[in-house]
């Protein structure tokens, strides 16, 4: 994310281009309306191509969570014990809890194996409880939310 430039943001196609992932490959990540609106609301620094820009002209935000500006932002927002990488874990967990297939989550994260994705998708205990509770409810009363919980639990086990 720290290397993301405005040239990598395609609002019309609703996707971001990751030019060089950890695996060294380029890939595309779709954006939803919340992401698009958030990006549109960000201030753009003149003469700086980076979405997350640094203090100096043409410089990106450096060092992620080690960055003093980033630490100040977290402190001002009263956010404690938060790491930049937590964003990936939250993204994966929320998708799985909404019933998205683990293979699709894996592709969105750019993983080459489901084993790696399973490390990212953390499910809260009540989510697992809801999944097994579906078995005790007559089929006609199963809500879409409960069905999603059951499907997600099955696909992540």
C-alpha cells in the first residue's frame, strides 16, 4: 500500500494495481464504493504521485507503522496496539464472516496457497457458534446471515 501511486488507482474500472507484490508479480485488486469514496476524499499533494505521501516532495510515506507521522495519527485517533499489517487480517476475516469463499479471499490477498490465507482469516467464537446453531433451526427459519455463517465456517475448516 505504501508504494501505491495515483496512477495505480483506476476509478472507472474500480481496481487498484499492485505493481510488485511480495511474490514479485503485478496484480489487480477490485475496489468497492467505500474504498473509492475514501480515495476520492484524500488530499493529493502537488508534485507527489503517492497516495500515502511523505513529508518531502515526491516521497512516499516511509516505514509503515514505524513512521512517526503514522504513530501520531494512531495516537490522535486513540487507537492502541494496532499494526499496519492488521489491515490484511481484518480484511480477510471480515470477508470470510460475510460468507466469501476462502479461495476468493486468497486471491484478493494475493496468496498462492489457502494455508497462508487461513492464517489471516480469524473467526470470533460467536461466529462459529452461529454456524452450528443453524443445525437446530428448521430450514424455513434459517436467515441468510446464519446461512452465510455456516457456509463460511465450512469453507474455512
